[in-house]
C-alpha cells in the first residue's frame, strides 16, 4: 500500500462587493435599493422598483445562496414600516 503524497491545501479568496455587505442588514438593503433605483432611473426613467429589487436580491443570492427577501412584496412591506 503506497501513501499518497502530501498536498498543501489551496487557499482561495472570495471578494465580496461592498453593496452585498451593506445589504446584509435590513436598513442597508433599503439604502442600497434607493441608491440603485436613482442610478438606474438616470439611465432609464422607466425602470421599475421591482426590477431593481430583483437585481439586488439576485446579487445577494449569488454570494449567500439564499435570497435576502423571499419576494418583492415582503420587501415592500419593510419599506412601508
């Protein structure tokens, strides 16, 4: 029986966008949402709040593998509080 040669563990670094770190808190997500909405509406005045929400929620999912909010409606309820 031969021994397997030692393999040094690989270290990898994941860079996380500042927006995603800010979106981790409820208030942070809301702030990023309004900032993005303003920027997107400068480019396209017809962009919807839901479209911006979906983009941010997908961005959050890409890192944490779970959505920050289950739906736009649940997010909207937070906005109204």
